[in-house]
C-alpha cells in the first residue's frame, strides 16, 4: 500500500527493472512478496499501481478478476513454490466485464465470463457496489479452496480484496466480512 501511495503522486515508475536485477532473477529465480489477481484492463497495471519492480509481484490477470481453475492454480503455485504470503484480488471501477454483467447482454465467450460475474453481483446495478461484490466473490473462492486454506494455516498466506479507482489511482483494501 506504500507503493500505491507513491504511485498516486508519481509521473513515472522508478522501480528497479535494471539489467543486473533481470540477470539476478534469471539466475536465482523470483521471490515475489505478493500475488495480485487483477483484471486484464490495460489501465490497471499492478506493477505500476504498487510501484513494484521485477520479481516483486506475481501477477495473474483475467478480465473481471474472476477465479477459474487456471487462476487458482497460478495463485497456489506462487504461494507454495515462490513463497508469496499475500494475495490481493484487485478489481477496479469502470470495469468492462462488470459492466457487461450489469447490462446482461453479452454473448459468446464474453457472455460466459459476464455470467460468472453476474452470479457474484446478483441484482446490483451500481458500478462500484458490483465491483466490490465481484472482488469479494473471488476472495471467497480463493479462501474456500483447500490448498489455499492449507497454505493459510501452515504458512500464513493471507487473501485480501481491493478496489482500484481509475479516477485517482487509489487502492482501497476491502474489510474482511
């Protein structure tokens, strides 16, 4: 969250992306401190939002920040093999996938994705409230998984939700339910 505070006033990201760091992480592997499961929206770049450099965040991105089998496996991998101890599901305002779920008119593969979000948001029509409900559903899916629960118990893995506001760049961490 300190990185997000710096980001809100930044003009550029001064995080370390240097050749020596790239060589080091190539030779010695990555040790991200957090996993961010975020929407694929091009306006939401977790490495920038949190002013992180190479090797600091393990980012899993999918439209609507939903948790399918592949996203779950990616989170489990980063926690169990790379040692990350924090997972943040990061939704955002003005999300097209949430908007498609609210509108209810998406078809094809986008319709399938919107349907998953629609299940999470129910009858909610407010963009921000729907975003929060969708993030909470993904947090619940992660917390309800047996492998994630075991990592939480044995290694202290924490799963939290957050909402990125496109309007000002701030991330709000959601209170647990």
